[in-house]
């Protein structure tokens, strides 16, 4: 059991997939007749989570309807959601949610358009804020992450038009509420703003995880 809340970022517009989503938000994409989010939710439960908080915006009512339909199937889980009034970026979405929902301190974050089967227990054992890394054969779409001998992130490398194998940010994090204090209410990116700040303060680690990894963003 992982006794920490899991924040799911599920408010994106899914612009690149709209031609095949038929008006659905990306997390509800039809995968062999089953909403993608249903697969995700069951996997997270299997991996030890039972407290889920969804950050929503685009077509939030459709995701809420789906989540409400799942509550009877998962009566031992807590399922909550917060709807952003306007898009606030990945970092702003978390800050907004933390102002609306009571969380003690440590929590996980994941994107609702990515399948990450394993690795959560590994991140749970790390004694600081940490991001999960996965190895891919082609880093062009993602950029890569450089760490030191103590697993602290040194640098996030931008996307490059060169086919290289490397470790990328998988989009699963364990973070501290205290690091999100004093938000000014403006949108910001967790990747381009928040993580860069933690790197400068040497407060962000990265852990390589072995897992199946599927990004349905395109």
C-alpha cells in the first residue's frame, strides 16, 4: 500500500488527438472499447494507491461522470476532483488543487495520458522530491535528464533533432506540498519552472524505473 495521495493531471485539451477522440477528453480515449482512464485507475489501485485527486478542466463533466460511475466498483478508494476555472499550466494546476484539497505533505503526481505500469514503490522509497525516468530509444520528442552520482538532477536537456537513446522524464513524480507554498496565482509549468527551481536548490532527485511506458499524447 502507498499511503499517499495521487494527483492526476487530466485537464488538457488533447488538441493533437481531437480528430479521433470524437469530442471526448484525452483520458477517456476509447481503447478496445474501454476508456483509457479505466485501465489507468485499475493499474494504480493494483500498485497500491487508494486516494485519487483529479485535476480537471477540458470536458470536466465527462470525466466526473466517468469517475462517479467507478466509485461503486472501488468502494475502498477515495476519488476526488478539482476543476480549474481556466488553464493554469501543469504547475498552476497542482498549486490550485493544493489550495482546494487537504493534503498533509507528500503526494504523487502523474499525467492521465501516459501508461506507466510499474516503478511507484521505487519512487516511494526515495527520501526527497523525485521524478521517474524511463529509457527510450529515441529522445527527440522528449528531451532528456542528466543526474549526478547521488541521483540529484543536474540538468534537463531540451529536445534535439538527433536520434539518441536516453533517459527521459516519465511524467510521474513524488513531491512535497511545502515546495508549492506562496503561489502567486499565475499559470506556470511544473517542468519548465518548478523543477528548474528545485534543481537550482538541489532538491530534486530522479530515479530510473523499469516499466512499460506508453504516451498516448500523439
